[in-house]
């Protein structure tokens, strides 16, 4: 009999709330009609406020109606006790790595600008763009006719000085004819000319421009007939077989990225992702942008990744082999205490338990639970906002 009275009471309450909702909406519509004469910004703002108020009231009514329907459904199940409907999931320890995204550029230590070392006119360019170059290969030749004429004169003078030296040496050392001074002067003259020729030969070598490394001729900056000066760019030679990626990292990650860490490197322009290893971590913070540099070594294909290619690095500032990671929306904070709702079996009932937990924020969606929770427990997902500690639960689904 009491059960029938309860059912009738709940049905009346449900009908009352439905009628009340209809009356509120009717009254609101009448209010909006009455305000129809308002014009301008003031009238629009007033209507917006009324609309927001109506939506709030409608939400509250819908919530109350849903609660009543759940109570009725529970009573109709036959036990006469209301249970909050929830879904559960099992928290499982797993390996977790917290990713951070960094932007970097491909660089090569073997990316060389070949420059002129002497002034002169380019007489011939010996390479073309896209051509392979070996170490020491001739890139360009400058006009060195003046130095070559000087070289010819010096060699002629050296020939004469050498003959004079040999004769003075023989006269002095074997026949004791002449003087020692004449012998020494002849020797000094010959040695001086040899040193001048060596110096001139060194200068002449600067009029031939050669590749310091092997690789590909990426650019040729001059043409035959142009004048160049010391330091002027002649060509670029690039060896793309050994490249690296460098990136600026915010100082907040100091101590979190270490040499030897594995990373993923993605190249958006070519749609490729490869693995890399952090080979160097900068020891100095740049005062201008508060960053330090990391260098990532790639497992590269020769010539595949080009210098200055944009690279997105996925590094990890935190790693744990057995972590309990839960959605951040399930964790509530009250008076600096974090808690989460779990479900446990109590006899024939399933009840809610409020657990105080230690947490660490990982990202916008996940939180690491460091204490107060263990693997295998059920956590309340859908319906967690409606429960309190000790509430009886009606489990709809376990994931």
C-alpha cells in the first residue's frame, strides 16, 4: 500500500513540475511579447537577459524532471530505493610519456659557402649547380697573369743564382779561391729567391677556388668575366648525408630534456616522420627569448632532408612506466584537496566512495594520480557530478 502511495505521489510531483514548466514558459513568452515595444540596444539587451534566465530555469526544471523519472524507475524496479545511474571504467596502470611540441630546423655542419681569397677577374667556372663535387675539386679560376709573370722572372733569377752559388761553393770549398763572404752571399741570394717563389706560389694558389668538402654544388653565385674580392661568395657546397635538427626550448623545460632521449621528428612539408636522438642540450639560456638549444640527430637518407627544412619535434618532459592517468574532468578540488569518486561493492549494493588523491597535471585532458588510488579500481565516469560519498549506485555500463 505504501509503495502505491509513493508511486502516486511521484507521478503527481512529475505532473506538477511539467505543468509548472509550461506555465513558466508561457509567462516568459508573454513577458517577451510585452517587451516587444522596446527598441534599440537597450531592448535587445533586455531580451537577451530574459532569454538567458529562461534557459537557466528550463535547465533546472529538466534536471528535476529527470531526477523524478529516475526515482520512479527505481521504485518500479521493486526495491523502493533510489539509485543514481552511473557508468564506470577500470583504471589500469600504463606506461605514460607526456609529449611536448617543439619547432626546429634542419641544419648541416657540412653546408659550406666557398669564398674568394684574392681579388681578380673570374676566367672560368668549372662546376654547375646540381653537380656532385669531390673534396678539393676545382670550382673556379681567377686571372693570375701578373703573378705568373712574376713567377717566371723569379725562376729565371733563381736559375742564375743557383749556378753562381754552385761555382762559388766549388771555388771556396775545394780551391780556396775568392772569399767566404762571396760564397755566403751567393748562397743567401739563392735561398732568398727560393723563399720568394714559395710565397708567390702560395699567393697563386688563392687564384684557384676549390671545394673544401665533398657534396652537391647547391648554388653558383658568379659567372666568368666578373670581378671578385676576398670574401666574396663563389658557390655553396652541401653534404646532405649527415644532417641534424636544432630547436629552441623554453627555459621551463630545463632539466627535463636530456642527452640520449628519444624523440619523434615530423616534417610537415614532405609528410614524413622519423625517429631521432637528443645529442646535445645547450648549457646557456638566451637572454633575448629565454630559451636554450637542443640538437637532434636523425637517421637520415643521403640528401633527403634539406637544410632549413621545417621540423616539428615531439619530445617528452615526463615519463613513467606504471602511471595511473585519468581524465582531468573527473578530479575535483575543494580547499586545496583533490578528490575523485570511485565505486565499490558493499554487500548487494554498489556505493560511491570519495577518495582524496595526489595529482599532477599532465595536459588539458589528463591528470596523473600519484597517491590515493590503485590499479583495478572502478571510477565513476558519467554521473560523477550527481554522487556523494556513500550514495547507492545503479551501474549502467562498465568500460
